[in-house]
C-alpha cells in the first residue's frame, strides 16, 4: 500500500504547478533615461517588478538576466495569468489587481477595481532607492527582536538573522498592499536592502546590493495580505502530528539510563508527551565551542555517543514503541580534523564564524571560525546529506538546528540538505525541524522556528507572544520558544505560566541549559506540577483542533496564529495588542506577569470562557464585549475565550498523539450565532495529504434550529486506525447552562437536532434523545 501511495504522490508531484521557473512571460517597459522594468506575476497573487538599470545595480541596460532566484519565493500554485495594459503608461492587469509604469516612469499599483493603491517616484538609471507614496500606512510583518517584540508595527526594517531575532525584507501596509524585496547579494547575516517610512512614503534602499527586485501584492486587509504573502513564499507544510503535542528538551541528558528514567517518569506520572530532544550528548561526548579552526581528531560529527546510545537502532525503536519520538541537535559546522581538512580543500567552508550573544549580534566575539559549512553550495548539500542519511535508517525522527546564523541563507539550505537526506531513505515521511532563526519560505520545506536562547525571566515570558505574532506575520507560521528560559535557573511559577502560554503556540517545548534544573514538571513542587499537568492535558485535548488549523494554513493559507488586529481591524483598542492573540477561534490572554493578574480585552461580541479544561474556567455565562477584565488569577488558570457560534472539536485526554483517537470526539458548541469548522484528519506521518489523502468533516451549527450537521469528504480511509469514529456534542447556552448528548457513530453525513433532541445518520432517523 505504501509503495502504491508513493507512486501516486510522485505522479501528483509531476503534474503540480511548477514553483520556480526562469521561463516567464514578462512585459518589458523602456525607461526614458535608459534601462527597463520587467512586469510579470508570480504565484496566484503577486506582481514581480524587475529592474534592469544602467550600472546602478551592476548590470547594463537591456541585458536580459532573468529574475532573481531567491530561496524566499516558491509558490506552489501557478503564476496568475495577466493581460497587457496600455493606458497612460504600460503595464499588466490580472484578477487580483494591476500594475503599470506611467509615462513619466513611475510605478503605480492598483486594486482589482483599478483604484490606485500607491505610486512610486520615477525610476531612473543608477538609482539605489525607490519611494512609494503612503497615507500614514502602518507597516506589519518585519519580524522582531526583544527590543521591539511588543510592537506589531514599525516604520523600518533591515533584514537580519541572529540568535533571538529575525528581520525580513517584507511588510504589509494598511495602504492596501504587501511588498517583498529580494536581492542576490548577502552581507553574511544581513541582506543589503532595507525599507523605512515617514508616513507619507515608504522608501526601499538597496545601496550595496548587486541586484534588487520587488514583489507587490494588492490586499485590502492584513489577513488577505498575509495570505498573499504565504502564497508567494510557499504553502507551509503540515508538521507531523506528534509535534502538536509536547516535547521536552534540555542540554545535559546524562546517559542512556537517565534518558529512559525521564521518559518512564513522564509516563508513570501521566504528564502527556510525544518527544524528547537531545543536545550535544546524543552524538558526541564534548561540545565544540573551544575548538580552533583545525578541529580535533576523532570528534564525531555524524555518529552516536555510546553513553546515550549504546544501541541506537534498538533504543530508538523501543522508544517509538512507547510513543516517544527523538530529535537531535545539529550544528552547521564540523569539528573533526579530517572532515574539516576535506571541506577546506574543496572550498566548502565559510570565512566567518557564528556571532556570539543574542541581539544585536556580537560579530567581534564570533566563534567556530573557519568551521562552518557553506550550505548554499550544492556539493556541500550532497555530501552532508549522504553523511546524515544513516540517521534516518537508525530511527532519528527530526532535527533541532542550532547556531545557523552564519549566513542569511544557512538555515534554508541546511534544511534543503536535511530534506535530501530524508528523501534518500524515505519518500513519504514528513520532514520536520526546529530552527533558531528563519528566512521566508522555509515553512514550505517543513522547517519551523523557535525564538532563540531566551533568559528565564518574566520579561522574556511577557514578550514571547509578541515575538511569536511578529514572526508569524513575517513568514514563520509555526513558532515555538524555550519554555521556562534557557540560559539559567527558572522559577516554579514562571515555568508554569510559560507552559500555559505554550499550550496555545504551534510548538510546545521546554528547554534548559546543562547547569539549570531541567524543566520537567515534577521537579518544581506539587502545585506547579499539577498546574503543568493540567496545561499539558489541555494541549492534548486541542490536538485535533490545532491539526485542522494547520491543514487550513497549508491548503488555504488561512492564518492559524494571529494578532487581534487581523480579526478586529476596526477596533482601535485591539489593534495594538501583542500580549494576547487568536489561536484560530480562541482568544488567548495568558498570565505573563509575576503579579498573577489576568489582563484581558474582549472585543465586540458575546464571549464564553473556554470550557475545554478546568483551567480555562469555562461552563459559565458569556460576557458581552467590548470589555476589559483585570483580576487576580490562580496559578492553575489560563484566560481563554471563544465567541458565540464557535464550533470546537476536542480529543479526550491522552498521553501521546499515538493514543488518538482515545475515545469519541467532543464537539463543543457555544450558542448565540451560526458557526462551522472543518475538521481534518490524515495519517499524521506522511506527505500523502499533499496528494489528497486526507478527509474533512465539515461541522455546521444552525443556531435558529439548534442543530449540528456534518458531512464527510475526501479520502475516507486516510487517517487509518487513528480516525475518530464517534462523537458527542456539548452545547453551552447563553443563560449559562450546558447539555451533553449521548455518543453516536460518525457517518458520511449526519446531524443532531438539539432543539427537538433528534439524531439522524446518513438520512435515517434515530429515536429522540432527551438532554438533561
């Protein structure tokens, strides 16, 4: 069956739209002062603007050099068709808008109705900047560092990757468009392009770059702009299902016995978990931070450390039988003297080291000099993937990529090499990695990001939501963090609150340094341990919900994690909020302050406290917004709310995602409005979902009839043994009451009429049921 499925995937891949092409139809516009501008489309919703200017960008006018092939751009949909447009200039028009070069050499971007959005200054030879008009447009999507994590908007950005920060050459302007700047020039960890705004114009500057192009996307809202952006940089792949659970990481796994004791403790004390992640100790017996450029003889770059893995294949297979996946740290460098000599002789080593510290990066204190691989070189990727591939056969599940800020593109090309290693051994398994920084487009590879080596402080916790939201808007939809803080000892209350934040992030993972007490719940006192167990149980109840949101992100580019401004753009009290966010349909406002106060803003509408867990204090009367809540919160409390009309699928509490379904699906209905939800299932492990091997159950709540209906579509057998086969409904009413139905099989179609208490399945009536 697996071989047949693989053949189907390969057939699908061959017929899918090409994500990259140097053969593009393009309208070339001659400029009066010399040079040309090329106009075309890329993906379903972006215009590409290509400049061929007299020597100002290092290319003579009229030399057809083709578009810049940047790792950031890789749409999975075909380029939008367009028509030539000649009206007071020369341009092109497509279904999502139009763009032209006016007779006086200005770029004009228009919406689908032909209304102007923005107009540039004249494009001239040798120019190194380009200004676009603005009507006090707010700019979103730059990325963030600890210095600006609280702000969702900023008037400038310089693209950069480093520990604890990522900035990208992208913005969405509330003037009504999104823009991505690209170049084929790099300055180590930076790109030599930037933008800035003074409110009346946004200026792109590429002084120092050999080339520059722009992608412009008309979009009337931040949500639509972000969807267009994700369509351009490539659909974010759905991570393996186990990553929607909980992962425990630390530096300092002592030996095999210690590892197995910790895994057994998680299971025995019923703290749900799916994966452990190991630092240096999994593949070598020493860290390489003190190594000089020649490295050390007999250092293991591609092996196992016998202290932790005396029997690698047998151990990894046994751990998987106990529903533990294992991920290992990787560094983008070599430590072994012989391998370093080989790499240097082949010209495979970057000249610079890894910057020290956090943000801003400490380049003067750079380490691992003359040992970092140049992954942009295909030969390096081929060699690296060949050496890495045996780990796939041995049973390692995923990679934790650290300290790859040696070059802007290191993380991207490093992941490409890791994908190549996986595909050489397994054509179907999903690729997954965690990365300390990102560049746009990495999510289409299966790569995710975490926010760097954060400190164990309340300040770091408080800005975690803002870091996540800014990174999501910048092109990293699956964001995690070092829960509890990495660099030193944490505190019980701080770790607990951080775990509660992690419940509603795409990735939930603790991490700590080797000198700190590990962030395992039972080490922090009974009250904290109980609160953390409750947080983990809620995390696992949300797996079907989060997994469906990840599928909507992949297939429709629908945002999963989003700031409130996306959902409530006209609410001036919501637009600036960065400490609370929308986890799909759930408004999350966790406690991030040492004073244990919950500070919540609820926009217009009827809001129910989430009833998915006792810690969210649900099953009460709804609250009418807009309103503010400022109250003391117990340690075991996480403020989270849903609007009237929410349809929420929840799993029973399980100890790992492998135990799903674990019982019937609970479908919660929060009364007061119509609502719907697309519940998606697949095998959780392979890329078959990309070829349609997934099933969707569309739940629709009809408020007037008090009826929940559902219909199933897609590949019915896709989830296999992990499919939900039964469901029950819990209805929360505006008067504060609730009622729960009996459990019923899930048919191809069905409905439960809560008004007259009648259930139908596949068109046949079932005896009336009375709800108490």
